């Protein structure tokens, strides 16, 4: 048999959930809109500098647009394409250092936007090959690398660039969840394990202790794995 007040309580929960969902949707909409607005502003600024052949500032603005990565945004792909064109232009002009700067902007921007996945993997792979070729070319031109060692140096550079040393995203999220669980278990124990007179309540105290031990252990394991 349903207790008195169960339906009002259920309605209140639904109301709070609806309000929470609405607030979250509004927050995501405003945040996404802000990111897209800033991304577009930097891309437009980059286009102005590109048209004026101010390559240094054009690279800076396209790089800023890429750092404001938003999934599905057209300005991400357009900014990467512009930086790639600038890199190819400097290659043909015999300025490999500037070309590397343009390609590295694409690569570093996508890596800076990583979360549970790395966006722009195809762009990163293309840039890895270009950067390795150009770095070897510059080393050969300055005489610090012999021709017979060129291929080995290129493979070494590619290996370094392809080695992922960043924390594991899945374990990182798991570590955060375990940490919040640990903190929640402490708060639960404080609020529920003692009555109004400060006496210990057996079952809530046991639940709080067990959840504290489990979540703390999971947190430590996740930190080690991440």
C-alpha cells in the first residue's frame, strides 16, 4: 500500500528532474554558442590576415580557432585547411621552419582539444609526416645530420610524435568518479551514521565505512592506471 504523500513526492522529484534537465540543456546551449561564436571570430580574423598575406597573425588566429574545438563545426576543418595551405606555401618558398610552424599548429591544436577521444586524427597523421620530413631537411641543410642517417632520424621523429604520453582518458574519468564517490561516502557517514545525540548508528556507519574503503581504493587504482 502506498504511503500518504508518495504521489506528491514523486511529482516533486519529476519537477526537480525537469528543472535540472532544462538548466543543463540551457547551460550546454549557451556554452556551445559561446564557443562557436569565438571560433568563428578567430577564423574570420584569420581570413583577414590571410588575405593581407600577414602569415604570422593568420597562423595565430587559425590556431586559436582550432583550440576552440567544437564537434561538427565547419570552422575547425576550414582552419586546418588554411594552415595546411600556408604550410605548403612555405615549403615551396624554401622556408621549412615556417612550414613546420603551420603544420605544428594543426597538430597541437587537435591534441589540446582531446577528451575521451582525439579529434582530427587524419590531420595529425598528415602533419606528423610533414613535420618529420621538414625537420630532417633542415638538419641536412645545416649539416648536423649526414644523408645516410636521414631515414633513421625521420623514423625516430615519427616514433616520438606518435607515442601517446597523455593520461588515459577513460581511467581519468573513472578516477574523478571514484573521488566524488569517496567524498560522498564521507559526507554520508557524517550525516547518517550519527543520530541527533551523537551516537553511532550501526547500519549507516557500516555502509559509510564500506563505501569509503571501496571508493578510496578505486580512486587510488584509477590514478595509478591513468
